[in-house]
C-alpha cells in the first residue's frame, strides 16, 4: 500500500494564505455589491394593419418611444420578419459604449424563432394533458417552420427539460409521445372542495353545539382551512413562477428574442377571497341572527383571513423575463370552462352558496383570478394570452404567428432609473390605421432584493444556472449528539471569474448560498446551511498565479441522519454571472454496535495542518476533497475515510480491521491492491480509526473508474463495502 505524500499545490497554498479573504454572512457586514453593466432597455413592438396583418416596411423614424412621458432616443432598431429575422437597419449612432455582452445578446442579424413550450403539470390534469399533447403534435407536424427552434419543458414539483432546443419536428414529436398523463391535480388546490369543507365545518359545529361560542370556534377552524388552502396555492405559485424565472435566466445567453408558450390552468392570485365569502353566505343560509358582539367577533375573525402577496412573485418573474429578452404567450389549457351552480363533477358546490347564487359568482371569480395570472404574464412581457377556447391548436398557431414579425427597439433612458419604481413605456407609430402592441413598462427591482431572489431561485432550479462552472462535493463525518458534521467543498476555475482591477488590486466578490433538502424537496431547518460572501483582492503576483487554478471554498454544518440533496449557488459581483449545482448525501444512523464508514474522500491535494481534531486532518496534513473527482493520469489518487465503532479485542484492547481496495476499470476488469491491516485506534475513546492511502494512476487509460472499499471487522465479522466513481482525464494536447 502506497502511503500519502505531502502535496502542497499553488491553489491550496493560496487558499490557506488568503482564507478566501474574509468569509462573512450574506446580508450582514459585507453585502453583495452588484455593478450595473448596461442601461439598455429593449422593447418589442408588434404593428398590425386593419386586417391584422404585420406591417413590415417601417423604419426607425416611424417610431417614437416614451419612458415616463419623456421622449427617448432610439439607439437600436431592427425588424424580425417571416420567414426569418431580417435586420433592416439601425438608428444613427453606435450603441452606447457601456453596453456589455449581456445587452449584445439581443438578436442582431438573421436568427429564427426560439420557442420554449412549458407545460404546467401542477395544474394541467390528465384529461387536459391529452388535448394539449394532441394540439402540439399537430402544430409540430404541420406548421413548424424550417430554421426555427423549439424546446419542451415540464414543470411539476421538479423541473424537467423533456427536449432541449432542436429544429427537427420529428424529434419534438417523439418528445411529446413520451409525455404521458399521470393523475389529477391535488384536491388541496380545488377551491370548490375547500368551499365544501368550510361550509360543512360551519354547519356541523353550529348544529351540533349551538350558540355564539360554537359559531366563533367554527369560523376560526374554517379560517384555518382557508389559510391552508391559500398557502398551498402560494406554494404552487412560487414553484411555477420560480421555474419560469429560472428558465428566463437560462435563456438569457441565447441570441435573439426568445418566447415561452405557457400552457397552464393558472392559479387564483387572490385565493382566499372567494372562499371567505362562503362563511358569510353559510351564516346567512343558516338563518343565524348575529348580535352586535357576535358580529364584531365574526368581522375580526374574517379580517385575519388574508391573501398571500402573489403579485410580488409575478412582478419579479416579469422583470426577469424582460431583462432576459423573453416574451410569454399563455394558453389556458382548460379550454372553454362551463360554470355549474351545483359544483363540478368531483365536488358539489356549497348549498347556501348555490341558493344565493354565490356558487356561480365564486367559480367566475376564481376562473377570472386564474386567468388574470395568465394575462399578467403575457401582457407584462409583450406576449398574448389565449383562453376560453377548446381550440388549443389555434392558440398555439396564433402565438407562433405573432412571433414571426415584430420590431425590436432599444434605448438608454435619458434620466437615471430609480430602484423600486415602475417605469411606464409608450410606443407611438407615425402611421394611421395601425395598431401597436408592446410591453407597457418595467419594474426597476431594488438591487439587494433582485440579488437575493435570483440566488434563491437558483437554489430551487440549479440545473438552469450554468454561467459559472461550479463543482461541489459533500462529505459527512461523525458529529455530536447523533448529528453528522457535513463539509461542502466547491471549486470554480479562476480563469472564468471576471476580475476588475482597482488601483493595484484585482477584485471581485462571490455570494455563496447553499441548503439541505430532503428528496421530496423540503428544506431542512429554518435557515440556509451556507450563506456567505467571499471578497477577493489579489496583487499582481497572486492574480497571475491563481488564473490557472481553481477558486475553492469550504463550508461546514450539521445534519441528522437522512438522505439529502444539497443545492449550492455562486454569484460573482462584477458581471452578475451565476453558477449553481447540486450534490447528494446519505448520512446513516451510526449504530454503536456495528462498524460504519464515513464518506469516502477522493483527493489529490493537501497542505500542512495545525488542527489534528479536524475530521479532514490526517498525519499532520489537511486533506482537500476534489469536487468533480477528475484526475490527471500522472497524479496520485488519495483515498481517505473514517471507520467508526470498530470492535476492540478483549485482551489487547485494539481493533483488527482488514482493508481491501479494488479498482474497477472502464472495461470491467478489476485490480486489487495489497490488503492493509488496521490495528490501532486514532481515537480509542470514540472507537474511531482514520485511514488514508494513495493509489498511483500512471499507466491507466483515460475513462471512468470505480474504487471499491471493502472493510471487515475481523473480531465480530462485520463487513462494509462502499464504491466511489472518478474519472481519469485524457492528457492535454
């Protein structure tokens, strides 16, 4: 067995010397500072004649753009028309020099339509999904044009890209075939079911118990039922809008204007109000005469039933879409909705509400609210909403046609934009008998709020944030009181991080957030496990030395036994690039009577350690896990782990463990390394053994390998086995 050798690399030495230059908690002493890199505002203008056909012969001089009532200078002008985008010209004057790469992503030159179809499986039931799939299949088979590209996405409690961007209709048709119905939406989101439950609570308590006290208690219980329903709607809204927000960020680097076709039932933006009216109508239907004191009690309890602020989530999503150059075309996948006074096929309406007409009003109000959500998304981003029609294909076709011809106008506001305010936009065309559609403005979200929301959204959908190539590893070791000490290590190539030079220093700042989730997506604890900012300030020598190395950071927190997903997001401040990724971790329950292994760490880097108590400290060295687990063929692979609860020999008081390391090659053959005997505790009181070993990789062909660790307790006969995958890279040319 080849033992570990001390390897102090450049990046690790720098990490130790700088300690990543001051970790602080996000939002405290060192808030993340984001530098605004461009003031360019882009607006789509859809101009139609009296017959509804696109007007294609306008020039920049035919348009006037106003922001907050003040005329703006158009600095960018292009026409994107059928069959592909054709730039007719640009207004006089070059784009302002402050426009960076982000603003130049807006399509200049001939690019086709980029259409992202998003199906909201949180609301679209199995019956509607069949109609949605049929409409989309017909669209791709008959109307999808050569040169355009489409992408298919499904949003549920998870986010799934069913088919990435492609221009091949047969590939999209195949992806739709894989989209199968799978059950009905949850009853907890059905307002008629909640109305029925609320009415039954009131009738049961008042009838069974009687009196004003029973009525007060019934209203409290019913109120909690309504609030639970409102929270469920809010939770689904946050997932849906968060997914759309993340998708817009994902689409931002794609050249040209992008459009999302969003098929959903929507959700009520004021979920509590229609259901709350059932309490009033039920009291009236029961013929209860309220005394003044009871009336005050009823009024007080009803005032506690408030809607969540779903408009805040809507505003953030619309703001992100506009910054990313994305329009939303929304289609109510329910089609034509019938209003039935007695309820739906699955839930009867409230009896009292039915007699008073409240049931019809409630259904109309809830339908209107859910369509208001879809309408807000569409008009807020310059798209169109389609609802109250069973012809879903017509909605898809009309949205697609709308994307085929429009003008793209750009301007830099003549006055300073103020955070937290809504800026109204007006586009005028100097031609009679035409209609013009465009987004009516944009919200200048406060910098701190925008940063925090972007990071939280990236944590929810890490697969959509890849501007920074972030890699992480997660390992556990035994902690106190049944908890595990968890270490999360991240690495980012320093070469991709944009440093800005200020005087004689190269600077940037990284915001890092991470949390632990259960497999079903629930967060662990009441706060994030990782929340820090990392300030980087390097002199010339440090900067040059670091550019070829990874930036590293390590975080520690505690978790109880369980299975976890650990998403982590990094955002740098200079150009607002975001990178996110996710690691999985299994923390077993440590049985004091059974041999157990910690996480197995694979590494090729270490440095001298002055803290022997640290779980990653071994024989005077601090071991650094290698995120990504990719090695060069001329390196040593170092394997490190802890063995817990090894049995002590009754006579010698020492353990006797038998360690076998085996390497499984890409072709399946296996190499066994010499057996190693472990016969001494690192910590006798804790019955813990720390073990490390090096394996030379020279002579091994590039590819993916598995390392199998077999450990046997020779005294009790217990045996544990664990495998870790890693990759050997091809030599650099």
